[in-house]
C-alpha cells in the first residue's frame, strides 16, 4: 500500500484500496479482509479508532473537519488526509 494525500472525498491509495466519504460516513473498498483504521486530528491526536473495518461497510465520523487516516491491513499500511462533512 502506498501513501497519498487528498483534499476531497475520493482517493485510491494503493493496491486497489479506495477511500470515499458520503457526508459523515467513510467507506473503504478493495480490501482483502478487515482493516484497522485510526483517525487523527490535525494536531496528531487520535480521535477515532475502528479495529474491524470491512469492505464497503461505512463507519461514522461525528465531527466534521480534516483528519489524517491510518489504514492498517495484513498487506501493509497507508496514510491519507480526509475531509469529513455532515452534508
């Protein structure tokens, strides 16, 4: 998995893994099994932790803003910026 930053709501970060948002819902597709996801604020403080994210099943971020998202899979790790809004 490679790293890539985005300033929007849709990105392919490597090995076919795609991250996209719909309002305050975040989706990962292209996973080969479950992933662990950690969400950090701009200061680097961990705000959310999702240990068992499944392919195309959403998880919710309650506070809009810019986050750094770490994705951990059995094939590797990736980090990307993600914008969350409630619209």
